[in-house]
């Protein structure tokens, strides 16, 4: 499933796009759910050992089943773009991220996944600089729907007409 996720940046002056593109397959969603379960088990063991994890987030590197996200300037129709009310949208099936010109992609690296019991966020660092980008959360329910190849109940993104995108 092709997703557009609202992103935030630790640098309020960053000129990077505010949208991350992530293609998550059912296999990738199952891998994320498995990692979420392992993180929950780890937290349980930490509680049993009376370790404090009040400020603790399980964070791991992205792997082959879980793709890196891309920060792209996607030409969305203004009313159908990710925003604070709808931070995760489904991209059109025919959307090709490689059709976005290179100058409209912000290069990021050091991809990580932050796992909580009920949701997951993806993070990355700018390739040239110290900006850190964090995506909107994907909930366990969304991931389960994607893993089962069902509709996750998300709104659809709409791209601007070709003449409006210029």
C-alpha cells in the first residue's frame, strides 16, 4: 500500500517537504506488527525487573522487509493532502515516486522505526545536516488491515492536475 504521511522536523526552519512517502506491503506490515509485539514483551520484562523506562522508546533500524520512507514534494490537491486532521493518506495506486524530479526529494538516511504498544513512527536524519524527521503514527489497527490486505479505512490523497502542479 502506498502511503503519504505527514512529517515533522526538529528544525522549525527546515525547507524539507512535510510529506513522507512509504510503500508498505502486507509482508512489511506483518514484520512491523511482529516488532511491536517484541517491543511490548521487552517492556514487560523491563517492568518485571523494575527498570524504569518512562522516557524509553524502542527504536530499531529499518530492514529489508520494512522500506525506508522518502521525503518528497508531491503535488497534492490542496484539500486532499496530509494534514493534522488526516496525517496518513492512501496514495493513488498509479502514483510513481520516481516520477518526482530529484530536486523535489529531500535526501534522508539512518532510517529507524520507533515502536510503541499501539502505534509506530518512522524517523530519519537529513543526509546533509542535522535535521531529524518523524512521520505521523501508523496505528496497530492500520497495520493489521494492511497486513491482511484489507482497506485500512484511510482517506485517499488526490494529486493536483498536471497544469496546477507547475
